C-alpha cells in the first residue's frame, strides 16, 4: 500500500468566462478575414461537338452516362484482336508509369491520414527506472516513473481542417491519375499492336508483289533466251524483282522492331509474345463504341480533368490554411503520472495529474512570413485554375481531333477500296496482254506500281482509322468514373492470363 499520494493542478489554467471574452473579438475578426477562393471554378463547355460523331453512334439515341462508360470499358472486345486484352494487362502490370501513379496515391493517402490526425489530441506514454545513491534516503534507492502526456491544438480558425481538406482533394486527384496512367498504357499498347498488325498486312502485300515480280522476271528471262524479249527487258525485270525483294526484307525488319517494342511494353518474353500475336485478328467493327453527345458529359469522365479540378480545391484549402495561421493558436496539454520510490525497505508511491496549461499563441511580428505564405498559396491557386481550364480545352481538342480523323478515314475507306479493285483489274488485264505480247514490260511495271501503291494506301488507312478510335478512347477518358476502384496497396504480380478489362 502506498504511504503517500500527492495531487497537483496547474494554477495557470484560465477561467472559461475570461477565455471566451478574450477570444470572441478574434473569432469575429477571423470570420471576416478568412475568405479562401472558390474550391471549384465553372467551365464554359461547348453545347455540342463541332466534328461529326461516328455515323452509327450519331444515329443512336443519347446513351445513359453509365452505358456510354461501359461501352468505352469494353471497346477492345469490338477491336477483333484476341491478343489485345492480355497484352494490356501485362503492360499495366509492368508499366513504371502506372507503378509511379500507384506510389503517389499511397503517399497522398498517408498524407491525408497524417493531416487528419492533426485535428485530434496526441497521447504519449513514458516510463523510466533508475537506481543509485540518494542523499535524501541516506542510501541506495530505486525510483520508477510512468506517465501519459496529452496535447491538443484546438483548430480554432480552421488551419488544420483546411490542410486536411487539401490532402483529401489531392488524394482524390491521385486516384484519378492512377486510372489515367492505366488508360494511357492501354492506348499505347493498342497503338503498338495496331502498328504491328498494319506492318504484317503491308509485309504480305510486299511479299505478294515480290513473288509476282519474281515470276515476271523468270518468264521474261525465258522469253529472252527464246529470242522473244530483249536483253534490256530481261535486265529491267530482274532489277524490279530485286527491288521488290529488298522492300519485303525491309518491311519484315520493321515488323520485328514492332515486336521488340511490344516486348518492352509488356515485359513478356519474345517467344510468348510471338505465340500470342500468332492468333489471327478479325477486322474491327465499323463503330467500336459511342461517346456521349454532350461534351460536358464526356469531360466529366476524364481523369486528368478531374485531377486538375481537385488541384484547384486543394489550392483553395491551402490558401485558407495560410490565412488561418495568421491568427492565434490555442493548445491544451495534460498529463497523468505515477512514481514509486524505494529505499531501506520503505516504499513511497506518488501519483500526479494535471490539466493545462491552456495556452494562446498570438503572432505579433514575423517579418512578413505569413503574408508571403498567403501570397504564395494564392499564386498556386491561380496556377491551378489556369491549368484546369487549359486541361479542359485540351480535352475538347483531343476529342474533336479524334472525331475529325474518324470522319476522314470513314469517308476515304470506300474510295480506297474502289481504287484497289480498279488497279487490281487493270494489272490483271495488263499482265494478260503482256504475256500475249500485246503490252510492254514498262506498261506492266507501271500497272504493278499503281496497284502496290493503292494496296499500301488502303492498309495505311486501316491503321489510321484504328488509331483514331484509340485516340477517341483515350480522349473520352477510357470509361473512368469517380466510383472507379482504388489502386492496390501492393504492386500487382506479373500474370500471363488474359485481362478482363484494361482500365
């Protein structure tokens, strides 16, 4: 049993009535002075798209917002390429851009927790023990102490809550940035795969042309030996065949380079990647997805624009926090402790507790530091607003450009197909005339050149049209919404299984 117990109370604790009278004028002044800028700014979005929507999409009634987003999420299923989903999943797993965005989200979440904790009290525990000679006890004594120390900064003018709000806004923006990074990677992989498929189509064209020229060279050489063709024509046919073979080899090298690029994007080993690319791709649908008729609805599902909006909100809160720091700070402390003292067989237990002091700190002179902090926060807010509006204009531009490219490629597709059919018929007729001795080799080679150009143009147009769809997918936000899932706490493990969706 303790022989003595002592209690102490801090005598400097002010009376509540006096405290209230002293702080009332400050609260009134602060209420008039704390006016942070608006956390959001309006956007003057166009009433409609100036470029025409894809024909099939324009004919449809306006889709509900969630249906439009769902179709964007599933756009790759209409692309007709079975390799695309798995490559997107692998690339998103390996991408340093996605990994960096996930790391920044986790950092923003930790900052949000830390700033929220500043609104509440803190509690620390202490314990110590010592043994030594005590002059008071006249001998060796053992002393043990334990206690709890509490402190709380009362957020009187909202500086800490404004800091928490800024951290929350940046956390929401970081989450959107993670989805934006995943969408960018999905678009990059789709573009590279599109380039590879186009390269393979052009390789088939070049190899077919090379085989045709080689056959013409063989026949011309036989005719020369029989005396029906001149040596000059035979030399021209051989030169044409060699030129076509060189073009085919160059095209094959370009396709191999495209494979290397996909290997770097997906982190898959090349044999595995080539096995996936061996699966034949079907022609894509005329309309892969539809976007909302209203630009405002499309802009609302752009993660980069949402992040810019959250940056405005965070900058506004930071201005409010800087303003609040010019006013008094109110802190409250308290402690509970217990100690034991043992010497010569005698135990003395002592317990203490205290509430206070309740301290008010009023900044009087700081050389203009707080005023400069407010000015800097206001400048950052103005920058965030400017960036937000610029991001919105860029988003509109990207959608409009993608729509223009889709309209252009759609209009040229019919003409390109007709050109290939016409030049094919002309070449076949010229080839028959040449074999019958009614056309010259120069006429045959010119007809062949025009057919090759037309087929190459058609293949490039197919690549351009798919690239326009991918650009529209990217410009429309990739189906992102504010209810999208959060990034994982741990990096995703590498997987070779096909993905369910890329974003």
